[in-house]
C-alpha cells in the first residue's frame, strides 16, 4: 500500500474511559489504485458522501473501518462519450442539478435530484452512494432504471459492468463484492430523440421518504410516435421495478398529453407494495396508477 498517499486517523468510542484504544481506522486515499490496494488487504466501509452511513449510527460508537473516497477527484463529474454518458462515483446530486450540458434524456434524473433531502444532502450525497445503499425508497433508482443505466465495479484485479437491475438485489443488498468499488454509472445514448420525467408522492413535497414514485424515458420518431419506452416504479417493491408490459403497450402510441391513458392496473403486476407507516398497499397501488398516468401525460406533452 502506498502510505504516502493516504490520510489516516483513528476513532475512539469514549475518550475518557479508553483514550488509547482505537476502535476503528479511517483512510482517505488520494487516488483510485491506492483505494483498491487498501480494500485488497482489509475490509472497509467504503464512504462517499456519508449521508446514509452516519445518520444510521447516531448515538452509537463508530466502530467501522472507513475508506473515504472524497479525495478521488478522478471519480467526479459527468462526461459524454460517443455511445454513452459516464457519471463518476463521486458525482453529487448538486452536480447533476448544475450540469448545463445534459439533454432532455436526463430530465427525470434532474427532477429526482431536487427531491433528495435538502441542499446540504444534495451537496454531499452521491448517485453511486444512493445505489449502494439499496433502499427500496431510493429516489435515484427509478430514473436510472428508466435511463437503462449500468454500473461499473472495480477491484484491484478486475473491472465488471452490470445492468442496474442486476446490481440491486434487495433491501440493503447489492452485487458488490469484497474488494470492489463502484466507480461509475454508464447511461447509453438513445437511438432517437428522448426525454425523461419523474414524479414522487410523499406526505409533503420535499424532505420525505416517498410513498410511491415513478420515472420514465421515451424515445420518439420524427412524427411523434413512441419508438422505445422504459418505465420504473420505486417504493412499491423490495427493489424498484421496471414495468415491461406497460413499456410494450406504449410502443407506436402518439407522444401527446393523452399518453397516460395507456396505463392499466394489469401493468403493475411486477410490483409488491406493502403496508407501513406511510401508506397501505392498496393506497400505494392506486396511487401508482395515478402517478404513472400523470407522469406519461406530462412526458408525452413535453416530448
């Protein structure tokens, strides 16, 4: 390990009772190879913005060994390539909001970025951290599913690219293996003109966990006909789900303000909403139908 490029530190559980007993290790590498070398030899919690990690540990001793990626400027930013867009692992929600070069394809992701916590959370929280946290109510997952996103995973010895559907396996479970870091999200360029949209239902407009949310991307022909569609719903299953039957029904439809009329209850078969403190499963299912119709009507009108 290249120690010269690591910032190191120690956490202490109780300075009065055990001032000389370290309970965790903190590393802040200056480059990706050093970070991957560190993971190769030791198990760390990989930290990006920390907006999920630290709130979950309020009032508890900080006993995890932490590998902080915040110094890896090489992993930050959104760049365009011939056949895809690359979103680096340290790209924040504010970066998405302030990016002026993104086409209408990213409108759904940008709308989701506005509803992820407050401004402080948007400044620190990262898109890749949102995916790795794997919450069923993660606002970033449905718009990235609708974008057909893939994730790039790196270890010291190999690189792996997975479809987002194959990366998030369940609540707080992902395909990330020991020694791996998610380094980027890859969004393929569409074949035709494309636009995205996102809607979220919660107890209030902002700073709230969603009851249900939906996102969609449609591609259209020169005559305004839908040639491709991807639709995803979150907070209504253990993981956010795409709706392939609805996507198929949207093909060849005119992209206009009546596009949402296509949505039927049978299209929600992949979903498995539950009862919790925010809503009943029946309410979630009914609300999702309304969200999808509204989403597609608005998207069709704009497209």
